[in-house]
C-alpha cells in the first residue's frame, strides 16, 4: 500500500495535464446548471435542490462513464500497463489508487454545483441537512457508477467499448426503479420481482438520500456495488 | 541472479514458451535472439512478474516471481518492447513518478536519481518536453532511464536499441556495457552484431524452445567464416536442432 500515493497523484493530476479534464468538467457543469434552470430552478420558488438532484443521476451516468472509460483500457492499449505492473505495486493498490483519483475528480465536479446550493441559501432558507444528504447520495451514486465503469474499462482495450458497456450497465441498474418502468410491468410481473428491482435500483435508493433520509440500506447498496465492482476489477487484472 | 526453470506459457491453445531454462549471473550480458514470435518477450515478461507462467518457475535473487512478485519487481529494471510511457507527461514528470513509485522519497534523493539518469541517457535537452512530442530515439532513452533509475541488480531490456540511429545505438550499447559489471542483464535483439559487440552469452530461442546457449565465440565457431546472420538463419529455419 506504500506505493498508493504516487499513482494516485499521477492519475489525479493527469486529468488536468490535457484539455480533456477541463472539457469534461465544463460540459458537466453547463449540463447540470442548464437542466436545473430548464426545470425552473428559480420559478419553482422552493429553497431546495430537488431540480438538481432530479437530473443528476442521468448526467452522472454519462459523465462518469466518460471519466472511467480510460482508466484501464488506455493503459492496456498503449502498453503502459506493463510499466505499471513491473513497478513494485500490488494490483489492488493500483486499482484503488486509480479509482480514488477518478472519484476525486468526480467530487470536484460535484463541488462545482455547490454554486446552486449557495444561490439557494442566498435567496431562501434551505435545509442544509437535506442538501448535504443529497450530495452524500450523489457521491455514493458516483462511487458505485465509477466502480462499474472502472470494471468495464479493465475488461477491454477499447475505450469506446468500455464507455458504452459502462453506460449500459449503469443504466440497467438505475432504471430498475424508475416509475415508468414499474407502471409498465406492474400489470404482469410478480410483486417479488418488482420489489427486487426497486430495492436494487440506484434511482430509488438515491432518491431516498436526496430527500434527506440517510438510510443504512441505501448506503450499503452503493457500498456493496462499489466494493464488488472493484474486487472483480482486481481479479480481471490479475489474470 | 536470474534462474529460469522449465518455463511454459500458453496463450489459449498456443504454446508461446515451451520449457525454457537458463541462468544468468552477475556480470553477464545475455543476448536473447530469435525470430518474431519466438517467445522472447513472453519469457522476459514472466521474469519481470508481469505475466504468470503456465508452468515452471522463474526467480530473481532467490525470490520466486509467483510468490514474491513485489520483491522481484524491486530488483528489476525493465524496458518494455513498446518503450511505453504516459504520452502527456513531461520527461521529468514521468521519471519523478517512477522514482516515487519505486519508493524513493524526499525531493533531494529523487532529484539526485533523476539528474543521474538524465545525464546517462542524454535527456537534458528534452527533460521538460511532453513524451508524446519526442522522437522514437528519445522515447527509447526515456524508457531506458526509467529502467535504470533505481540502479537495479537485474536489467531486462526488450530491444533496447530499437529505433535508434547508429550513433545512439552505439551510445546505448556503451551504457549497457558499463553497467554490466555489477548487474545481471538480459537483452533481446534482432541485431546480431549487437550480440557480438556487448554480450558474453547468446541464447537463441525459436518456437518457445532454447536452441542455443553458449558464448558468442562458440556461436560464431559453428560455421567458421560465416556471418553471424547466416548461422542464425540456419538455426531458426530448421524445425529442431541439437
């Protein structure tokens, strides 16, 4: 674990060594703010961030897949993975270092949307507890998305495949609890299946956190997916 | 220093390395010859701990590659075939990263290491340039610099002079030869004169099997008067040989 820090540092700074990191951050920021205003952030006259958190999972899904796709596939394609794994670094600490650097990058993106929180606080009298719980939810959701994305990236040399696979996987696990889907299958699917889908859905569990309920079930669901994805990631790379 | 014992590596149904054994002692420069796809790079990658062997063992300084990969990696400097690195980093950034990852800490110690390899590999003029903007020759030297940075007792160099011009080739050979005294070095190459110039042992490998393990002099004596290229051609065109 001693060699964790050099890799973490290199990866995190790596996002800002080329324009890519800035472009992704700006695109993310414009998109979240744009959608918040489109959803009548001001006109709704509510002192909360529900307009932000309503769209955030769908934006994060794409944004995180774009951030995570290069994590391992790029190393594999360029051959630098050989360099990395002939340094005295264990696979587990390399996976963790790269993952946490990417998560730190995502956290920076989320921090930028604090502008909305401050605006809300300036204009009204919001419940900071609820807003922060929403951010905790966003970070946990991001962590799980990124784990899946990193896993997809470790399975292929091709960044585009990693990107598409990551979006598909994240989408599948998120949509499970979406109201439209539940309404649709409600007529014929057994209740057990619907319960299963909603309990497992990232969306439902995320929504619990955004309304200020920090439930153990929701937190542990995201933690479970993150840890499981990273564990499989390590196994794939060890092969 | 390096002991390779009956190494086997399968890629699916393809057997890339089929029972390779040899030893390399301190002071040796072993020239690894063979046609493309003979199993040279695979063997080297197993010794570095990057690939796991299907069967057989490799050890460095008494540490088994499978059991103590980290200890083995500490003792090896490795130049991959592609001289891969991180294109958007500058030479200095890249080398400091490798130094830190190799466990050096403190600015003074790292700077001393960097200064040393930058001079040895003649990288002064490009140290602040991004690696992606460098010519192949410079990239190769950056790869060499990262391999020797921690002054390892074992060096594994996959085609170290590939892509260099004749002067640079000469320079790199001199550099390798000067380091040989207290190191065990394996280098793979296609350039047979290189073996003659710096190696004190030759291993010819083809289709995953060691065909020849002897000194360059013995190797040349196989067909007196013939060029070393001819002997190589004779050896590797046949299916099996002594």
